[in-house]
């Protein structure tokens, strides 16, 4: 949403009138400030500069067209009519950086009158090459030559009259998003959720997470039970291996207090890794490294490597929950025949 302030255009019209009056009261070009008259000269490409005689004739024609109270009033009325659409809808000298090139319309309202907001096409408020304004001046002014000279004076003085209202824009976007609600997006088998070698954005990570949740929900009780039993057996086997190594390789007979301290260290490592695995950090390896170094100091390097491997396999590793923003797998989680992923409107 943009706020329109028409006051700069109104002041510019008043300044234009003052300049025109200053030129028309002069008897000849010799009595006119050269710089002021040059401001009314249209840009002429590939044409020789006008002679002094030609400049004098052009000045007299300009003066004759605008001299007198009636002609001046008619001129003011024509300029006001030509600039009226810009004073109502607003003016943008260049395409605003805040907008995407795909935008075709914006919402504009006068300063202090939010209730008078209206949708306008960007092409209607964009000055661009000035052709629409030139055509408008030629339509409302009797003389084409006068219209071109007025445009030459106006063009370098035109500034943006539209200002982006960030607060209202954010509020409007939030209202639009709330009004859309949820959208169901069907993910067919074989659809590529993420391409290899390309970083994932937030939208793709969310889609992958939804796909994973849908895959977990589609599993039957027997599948869940079999997986849980397999995981328990694998973890038990690794801890039996660790115990056997400690008993027969290093001949360690830790007390119950020492065992509890080791288990507490492993649990704290899991919690810290889970918290550090967010996309903003991606530091889940740091707690594992600290765990391995601490174990190596307390026991030996071989046991530290073994316990770290057991920890890695038995812990709820964050990578199984959230695919990192830098992963390059072609499809994650594994594909299935078809699924429904529930997503917000921003994912559709």
C-alpha cells in the first residue's frame, strides 16, 4: 500500500505559473534570463542548435500563446487537468525496488484518508519515458509546442509522490493470508521434492517435513511395532558390545555412580545436539565431539569412538527430523505411491 501526497505536484504547478508569467512579461528574448528560457527547451537529438533568430521567434510564439489573463487562466486549467490523474493516483518516477516486477497493481490512498484507498495500475503512475504525460499535456493545451516546452520544464522536477506504507502493507498481507486458510497439495509418487546439488529454501524444507509426517502417519501398527523392536534390538546390541569391550578389553569395573554419570553425559549430549540442530545453527556435531573427547580423556580413544558410534545410532538424531537447508538429496523422505501433504497458502 502506498500513501499519495499530492502537495509537491500542486506546488510544482504554482512554480510553473510563476515562471511562465516571468517570461510573458518580457518584451523580447534579450530581457529574459537565458537559463530560465533554456529550461523550457525540449531535448532535440541529432538536430543543430537553433540560431538566435529562431530562438527569438520561438520565444515570441510562446509569449503570444500565454500572454493575457484569459490565456494564462486557460493554460493553468489545462496543466491542472493534465496533472490531475497524477495528483489523484500518484507518481512514481522509476519502478519501486520494494515491488516485484510481476506486480501490475498497487493500492493507493491519500494522506490521512485510509478509507479512500483504491487499486491503480502501476503503468498509470509510472512516469517511465514521459510519453503518457506528454500526450496528456498535448490534449489539454491548445499548442503542441507549448505542451512540449512545459514537459521539458516539468520532467526534471518531477519526484515520487507515493510512499510505501510498510505498516498497512504488512497488515493487508496478514489479512489476506488469514483469509485464504489451508490448501491441500497432492504429492504424487516420483515427484521431485528437492533437486540434488541445490540448497533448500524454507518452503522446500517445510514441504519435506510435511511429506515425512505424512509417511509416518501412513505406517500401520505392525510396521511401527517391527521398527521399534528392530531399533531396541540394535541399540541393545551396541550397548552389549560397549559393555563387553569395557569388561574384557579395558577391564573397567565402574561403580553405579560412574555408570550414572556416563549415562547422564550421553543424555545431555543428545539434548544439546537436538537443540543445536536448528537451521539457524546446524551445530549438532559439536555436542558429539565434546562427548567423544570427554570419554577419551576419562577412558581411552577406542572406547570413545565406540560410545560415540553407539550414541550416534541410538540418539534421536535431528537430521532424521529436519532435512538441513544445505542437503542435496533428490527426494526425502523415501517415496511412496501417493500422499497428501497439508500446507499453508504460501506453499501452494
